[in-house]
C-alpha cells in the first residue's frame, strides 16, 4: 500500500473510494440488511408524499461507504471514533466520491493519534457528508 | 410545520434491546454496503488474520436499534409524521470490536431535544451504549435526527 497511516503526516490524503450510482435495489437491500424500513428510502410515492422529489439513500448507507474507505486504509481496531454530519440528501443514480485528509497528528495519553477529515461528494461536487475520525497509531 | 416537540421526553430511557450478531447478518450487511475486505464476509479469512470470527463493519451497530417490533415508536411518542424527519448527525466511539457470535445489548435514551432557526428546525438526540455478552462496553453512539 502506498499510504501508511503509521508514517502519515498532516495534509496527507488517504486513498479515496468511488461509489457507483445507487439504484433502488441497492436501497432495498440496505433496508433489509440494516432493518431500517423507512419508506422514504424505498417507496417513490411515499417519498413524494413527504415532499421529496425521489427516494433518498439511507444516510447510514452513505456513512458506511466512508467506513469502508477508512478500514481499507487503517486497521479496524485502531479506529477510536467516527462521526459524520449529513449535509445533503443522496438520490438515486448519483455516483459518490469518498475522500479523507489527515488534519492533525498528536499525542494523547502517550498514544499517537491521527485525526482525519472525511468528505463524501457527488460528481458535481455537492457535499453529502462531512465527517471526522480519530485513529490510533500503534508503533 | 411540526408542532413543538415535548421536551419532557428528554432523559427518557428505552428498554434495552438484545441483538445476537450472526455471521449471516454481518455478511448481508457487508453485501449491502459493498464491502470488499474479506474480514467482513469471509470467516476463514478473518480467523487466519487472528480474529475470533467474522468482524462487524464500523457502522454495523446501526442495525441493533431496528431489531424490535416497532423501531419507530419514538416517532409516535413525539407526534412526528413518518417521512418528516432526517438523520442529521451520527457519532460513534469504539472500545472493542464486534464479532459474529457476540450478543449486544443496547441501552438508549433521548439525550436532548432542541431547536434552531426560531423553532423551524427541531432536533432529537439519541444516546446509545452498546455492551457485549461480557458486559464490556463495545461502543457508544450519538444520533441526531432533524424534524423538517
């Protein structure tokens, strides 16, 4: 792997992740897997009645893509925390780009920790999620 | 517009939920989220890498809250219309990994209810703590919903 979290520096980009456009069957599968059967994610009529132009992706599905990018880049058990703010809705047929950047490297209780800023955008650059994660460095 | 949410629900504790983490459920979740790391869907691979069994992905604990007959009871408790709320914020702090075979108990309460923009946007904050079968905390979460 080109990027190594152990030797990472502030400003480093972590390897990004591209997500293919979501279709309705992706959302139905996620509803089943997560147990979140809120119909605004799977039923167009219900979404329209709720004032939305189309069904929207589960926010937690989009967060899971960021999680995938993180665990592709750092060992799972080194992730101390992981948080996101959902800024815009993700609709069907939108491809997504997940990216992250090291914004801090510090020492907490004798442990080295990096802090990573996370972003999910669609292909026209609209931010869907912004997030943060702290990752332990074990040397 | 949504009526003002009843602030007396702040501090309301829900009954603990017990969730048995199965291989099947982790595999389904991994498939639905497009996991490409076999730690999350190939038990033999996970064991070869030193894990006791299949590892649950970082956002897997979201499934626990839905493992009940009526996961949206709070929506009616608070008089919110289904379809009129969105997820605004999600935070996880991790203490231990979650594996297939674990039994997770979730304790959840309404941590806060507040509004912004002169009451046009109202927020509900849920705080959850997840324990494993050894009564160790595996994770804590804070979920904020916005009522639109």
